C-alpha cells in the first residue's frame, strides 16, 4: 500500500515507519527534518508543516492511508494548543486531499480505568503528561465529529516503551487493558504492528481501540 506517516521520526512514528517498510509498503514520511531519516528504497521523505493544511493535502495526495504520529513535544509548554491545532489541520488536510482513511496515534490517558473514569482524570495522573493527554483526548473528540472520514484512533497501554516485537497482544476498545500481573503495557514495536494490522485489515472504522498484553 501507499501510506503517509506524519511525524515519522518520533518515538512512535519511527516504529510505525519501520513496521510499514518491513511489510513492503511504500511510505511517504512527512517530517520537519527529513535528514533524520535513514534511506530506504520504499521510503519517500517529505518536509512538511503540519499546521498548513494545504501543504499537507498536497503531500498526502494519492496515498491510500494516512497515519498521524504528530506530537509537538512533551516538553513544549504550549503542547495542548499546538497538539489540538495540529490534529485539526491534519484532519482538514486529509479531507482536502480526498483521502478517506486516517489513523491517529492516540494516548492512554483517555482510556477508562473504571466505568466512566478516564486515567487522566485520576488525582495521581502525572502532571508533566496532563496537557498532552488532554490534547490527545480532544483530538479523539475532533475525529468523532468526522462522519465522512474512515478514521481509527489507537490508544497504547499506559506503559509504552521500547521492547520486542512479539506480534502477540490483545485489542480492546475504551477500557485500559492490563496483563496477568495487573500491568498496562505494550512495546512500541507491537503497538506499530497493531497499527499496521489496522491499516491492512480495517476492523475499527470510526472507532477508538487500544492494544496491550
């Protein structure tokens, strides 16, 4: 398939690009710094401004699916505003390009830890991640208003870290998944595998879903 990945050099974005290339897809990587990408015959770097919907539309035209791994940076003091602004520009740019399939890298903060209670609303939720988690939840709200797009939003488990690609994981919907030890975790490699599974075999159209062990 022809897949565009926005934010292709980030922690999650780079794992998604690797998984897509390993599966033989053609990947257009839309990034601020194309020089950070390692050359690959099926990788096509494009420098782009995520906040410019017209530029984004031009860069993603002709793609079969667009994956957004955009994040302005967890250390950015204006992360909430920039993340929401970027999410809206990506949605608008993809629509302008006439592409139906849009997948978003989501966050774990908006997953329910008990009925009606999301992780980010708990008193102990880490303050340094609160604004980013709120922004990612708002991105999900923006997508839910888009009845014309075939969007999917994949939330990781609470602990998303480098690890192994096992290919063995569980999928859920709006509730946080936990393993036999009560831990909510997934490797970034298996997260990327779940994302590409959804690209290749859509099963969560206009839905948020989650992945964990």
